[in-house]
C-alpha cells in the first residue's frame, strides 16, 4: 500500500486533476490511498472571506464565496461531463449553501474565532477531495471519498490542532483499510480533522503533507509520495540560484532541517510519523511524473560533498537581551524563554555571551509586546530585516575546517550570529536580508560545483 498526497497546484484545475488520475491509475497495483490539498489559492481565499465576514464586510465575503463556487462547478463540469455533473451538482451546491450560511452567521456576530476559522478553512479540502474522487470514478478508478474529519482525530487547539494518533489509527483501520482491500481508491482531504466532539479542526498550514504521513504511518504504508510542482528537493531555491540541482536521496533529519529553515517543498512535521515507522517519503512532480524525485529515508548514503543543500529564511528579527548582573543568575534564561512562550513567539537560533543573549524569531506583530515584557528583566533591543542561512550536511561536527571554508567565502559580509554544534547536520548563520541572493549563490558555486552522482542528479 502507498499513500499519495497531491498539493494545491497538482489539483488546481481540471487538467491538473486529470493528470492526477493518470498518475494514480499507473499505481493501482500498489493499492493507493490518495490525500489532496485544496485547489491552489483556495485556502487563502477562504481565510480572506472569513476575515471579511468577521469585520462586517458581508458582501465582500459572499462575493468571494460565489467566485469559488463558480470555479469548483466549472472544474467538476469539465471533469465529469454533463450527465455525471448533473448528479454531482446538488452535493456541491449543499456545501456552498453551508459555507454561505456560515459566512452570514460570522457577519451577524461580527467576530471570527479560531474555531470558526477552522470551519471555513476546511471547505477547500472537503470540496477538492469530493471532486477528485468523482473524477476518479468517471475514469474507472473506483474512487471512494472519505471525509477526513471522520478519520483524523485531534485535540481542540483550533488552527493548530494536535493529532491523536491512537484514535486516528483505529479510524483508519475501520474506515479506510476495508476500502483498500476491496480494490477501491480512498480519497481524503489533508489538513483537516475533528476533535472528539466532532467539531472541525485543522492541523496548520502545510498540514496536508502531515496528514499524508499520519495516514501512511497508521496504515503501515510501504511508502508515502508527496506530489508537488517541482522535481523534488533541490540543493537550494532555484529562484535564487538557477543552477540548483535535484537531490536524489536525503535523510529525514536533513530534510526536516531544510524545511524548518526555509525550504518550502515539504512541511517539517511531515517526516515525524514516517520516521517512527521507518517509511520512506518521496517528493515527486505531478507535471513531470517520469522524474524519480527525491527519496527521504531514515539514513541517507554517504556523499563526497560536504553539504547536501542550502536553505534561507527571510523576515527574521534579532532580539538582544543584555543583563550583565543577571545572565548567570539561576532562572534567568528560563525567564527569557517563558516570555517568548507567553507571547507565542517561536525561536530559531540562540547565541549567548558573557553579558547577553541573542535570539532570532520570525518577524511578526507580537515582537514589540514581547520586547516590553523582556524589558522587565533586562535591556532589550530588536532589529528586523535579517535572514537565516542554513547549510545542511552529514557529520559536520566531526569534519574539521568546515566553518573556516564557509566564512572565508563570505569574508566581506557582516555575519550577525553563528550556530554550529547543537546539531551534527547544520551550520547556521544570520545576515542582512537583502544579501541572501548573493550569499546563497556564492556558497552554492563553492560547494556544489562538483556533485556526487550517487546523491545528486
């Protein structure tokens, strides 16, 4: 059995969904379970209309709803033909009536809550999974739609719900496995679930990858395929460096580090359920299905190259906390991290000196309030428009001279923070945001001019 997840651009219109059907048809002998995202840009539109309704802009919200309805109707009609679409039309219509009523209710209350946000956001995956399942049926694939909310059980932390694995696995065995054994192709939406009371939840943006890994682990799949619009994980962002190359095989740990520090091909949490069950994950291109993509495994083969890839994460703020008399005092660092926790601000890189602590965070609106809170403990400064550059490779801690090699290439650049040693597989540093393209291009030219053919394409 395999789990195949198709992202938003892979199901963005009728032509894309037709490609998906063709890809799945070629894997019927592997007993596929299919997970789909919302059609491209649909989740963004749903969240925009939810905010508009919450701010009392009912007409704007309903207009956006009608445009989405037309897009889904047109896609379904093109895929199904007149006779099948006539049968399917009323089901889609009921979903959009529910969405319309929900938006009117939000507008009447004049407030949008996390719980209601999840309810609105879930429509994208619900609709796309129904359309894809119907398209499969129309092409003889025995598609069977399953509402993910009946399978993925979570807690009640709306917008960032935590999966409850034991209960979810029981639901997978009960609702999905019998269909697979009967030769059907289950189709589910990613990203969405429900709590124990049956109330709709979501597991965060990018969560469709996570859903696929959860389902793959729970079903004991042989592999998990993440289908996107690129050929796999590349040595760096091709928009920054056009000569970026495909990585054939990479370890789970390396892939997670890259994803966390800016690589957008897969969601960092994707790898966690797969690691636990030692299930390989493949990143593939639905527009180029003949490409072998990137295989992510527990342990990757040794490579002659020092690094596997370079990632960059922009919109970073450095927060400096200085308290000469307090730094080594018992509980001081704990107090700093508790402040970050109170303001729900996550930390990327930490550096300490004799008299100060420097931390990097994603730039967001909470930082002024966080700084004011930290000012009760020490002197605080913060500075935005920074970027994190992360070089990922294996056994970096044990390889002498790596840092010297990297920073010799950047001798004319102002490096704000450096982190190496916390992990064996990454070397991280902070620079000015506008220098990212030049820095990445220099490093890529230095470390990827010659490639190990066993690991890179």
